[in-house]
């Protein structure tokens, strides 16, 4: 199965800050999350997120991956998890949030 | 806020003579339970910090010894003299050898920093970006189509002015960079996402990107045809009701629906609803009776 190329609807850019929503290189994601590139590569290998465009040589990622990366890293450090465990925890949390939303247990309202 | 004694053993739920291993086990369990990335409760973050602070002290033998000494003296003092505040007691114990000018909203409590100094926390593993937060922003259909500036108050009480782009869609997320949780050890703050939810509208029913709206017409308008006004999300439009339109006929107003993901807009369907007067005037009654007598129209023809 190939990685989805289409930019996901959820991350559709708001016109106001379209410039900063462009896909970025891994090093940018790493810097924004405050995580070393070598650490990010572990997470990519475990499938925490996938490239959205670019080539295999120069993969590009959604800027929002930085948030996901920082979350996995916080979980890994705080709970003593390994990479696989942190990725699994992120995926399970996403799944729980989805189910909660389907059941109408909604996010806080801004 | 007055300085208060913190019972770190109580925070972790362990006995005062708990072993290092018991303390670590209790900490790990509570950290999993209250980790703000896992637990959405509003007090989870506060509990998680408290648990981390308790573990920071109790897992370090020299900090634990210093803390225990303070604790036993405080408890002895409490039993003999009622009324003395912990703050007074603390200042007289000579623990206050670390001077702080100002207490910020750091990771650890004032109690911890007074006891150990503000730099006493073990160095973390480097700066890390803060948590992304997410909230739902409910918009009326009109506001979603028109966009504009909105003032929002977030869960944590902050007020933000946000630019909502015109044409946002149900489920779309708007990113507010740097408006999420604070970073750790000098890390950047996370982002705040607003997930758009469209409020149900009393007039317009949503079917994907298309909208349905009821179009009330008089029997003679439906029979003879007419041009009538119809509400749309951007004001009133005129729609031509062709002669011979029965209830349920859909009249399409192209591009007057909701914004589409691929660009452009869905359609607005005005659905004909033939209305009759609830109280028929004398004159109307005569006219309807005349029509009933003379018309050979049978709406139920072919229905068996």
C-alpha cells in the first residue's frame, strides 16, 4: 500500500497562513518538535507519520507532524516507553478520540 | 498564594517507608493515568505535574532525606502548636537558603523551589515542543461561508482573536500556530487546532455540500408559475417556479450551497411546498369551491 499523496482534508490550509502550511523536510519537523533528526528517523521507521509528498530521497511532511512527533516523544520520555510503544500509544489515543467523537463526547468548545 | 506543605507520599499513594522500587512503580502508574497526552480531563495536567514533582523528590535519596526531615518536624510542630502557618514554620527552619526573587509558573511548585532551589530539578532530556490542543468551533452556515474575525475563549481562559477564512467546511481544522501548550525546557509551544463544526440551521438542511430549503408557494403560484424570493446563505435570491410545480419539486440554485473541498460551491435546492390559508376567507372559499366544481384535475389519478 502506498502512502496517500493527497493532502488530507483535515489539514486543508487556511488561506491566511497558506505559506507556512507547505510540506517541509524532516529536519524542519525535527526542529519544530525539538527532537533530534536521528530520533525522528526512528519514529518514521515505526510509522508514526508518513511523507505526504516529495521523493524517497527528499521526503516532505505535513507541518502538523511536528505536533504528533512531540507528543510521541513526551510519551516515550515520561512513561519510559520505547519507540514502538510510543507510536502505538499515539495511534490508540487517536482511535479513542475518534470513537469518542462518534459517540458525541466532544472536544471542548472554543 | 500562601506556601503549603505538600505530602509527596500521599501524592504517589505510597507509605513513608516505601522502597525505591515501590515509589517508581507508583509513579509510573500515575504518570500513565494522568499524562496530559492521554488524559483529556482538565485537571490531568496539574495532577501529572504534581506526580512528577513527588517522584523527582522521593526518587532522589538526598532530596528525599531533606524532605523527610522537614516533614517530620512539621508534623511534630502541628501536634504541639495549633495555628502556626506552614509558611512561618518553613522560614524558621533554615531551609530557605535558596533565594528566589519571583515565583513564576514553572514546572515545579513554589514548595519544591523553596525547599530545593529552582534549579534543583534534574535536567530533562532537552527542549521539547508543547502539546497541541484542539477545540471545536461551532459556526452558523452563514458564518462558515462568509468567514471573518472571531474572538474565542479557550479552555484555559485565554482569549484569542482568530481569522476564520471564508468558506470553511465541516470537520476542517484551522491551525493557530504557537497557541497550544507551553514547551518543555525551552521548547516551542504547541499549536492550537480549531475543528469546524457547522451548527444545524432551522431553515437550511445540509446534504453534503448541497442545501435544501423549503419554498412556500400559493396554490396559484404553483399552478400558474411565479418568480418568488428564497433565502440563501448570502441573502435573498429570486427563483422562478415553473407552471405546474407540485409540492416536493426541487428547484436548483446552482452554486448557492456550501463550499466544496475541491473549490466552488454546492447547490441550493428550493423545495416547493404548496401552502393553503389556514382560515379561508369568504371570497377565497367561493373561488376554491368554483375551482373544485369546474376543475377535472385528479391528483390521485393512477394511484388505484
